[in-house]
C-alpha cells in the first residue's frame, strides 16, 4: 500500500515522521504553511530502491505540486528532480554522521525515514527549527535563519542567526550570524 498523503492529514509520527506531523498540525491550525506531501518511511524505502510501481502511484500527487519548485531537503521540480532529491535524503539517513548521531542518542535498528515534499516559497528570510537541541538533546527550541532560502542554512553556506528558546517561547540566547 502506498502511503503518501497531503501534509494536513499526517498525524502518525511513527509512520510519517515528526516534521510531516508538525507541518500537518500547523496546517490544521490554520497557519500559512505551503502545501506538500508526507511520505511514509515504508514508501520512502520503496522509492529509494527504485520501485517503479511506487513511483507510478505517487506520480499524480507529485504532479499536483510540480507547478512550482518543490523541496525534498534540497530543491527540485517535478518527478525526475524529486527522485534525485529523495535518493540524496535516503542516503543521508545512513551516512557516517547520521549513524554516529543515532548511536549517541541510543537509537537502535535500521534508520527509518519519512520524507516531506513541499512547495517552496520565495522567502526573504528562512531557516530551520529544531524542537530539541540537536547537539545536546536539551528540551529547547533551536532556530537558525538567514536571508533568502533555507537551503543556505541547511547546506552550511552561511553563519546564520541563531536562537535558543524555552518551550514556552522565552528567548534564552540569541547570536547574530555573519551573512
């Protein structure tokens, strides 16, 4: 069974991952989140292995998003670019650094990876937010942002502005980046 659905319908973290479920919750709350798809980990594995039946099954949903640039961790337009981006995302789950991170957190078993394919927006400022500190695991929000698209932050091309916030939103630390 193919498990690709609109982000607003993603509710199961174990199937779609925290990012898809968080974006789905934001959409259901009425926040201005670009449309996209949540791909279940089991589907991502089939797609990454080149399963043509799985690709044919998700092609209609991808086509709906293809009228504008989409992001699958990196930018892509249409199914061919989505295939290449998904392959990069899948390989990143088993990279040496990802495996060290999993070991540090005591996560056992083979990596499972849900994927979000989402329409890009022309952003003046963008970045990433972690709901837990990715380095220490502390229960704080970490936000890193810079001018332009978030890819410059994700790819490490800039030293972004950085913020650490309590769960309730109080700013604990702010550090301007060099852009």
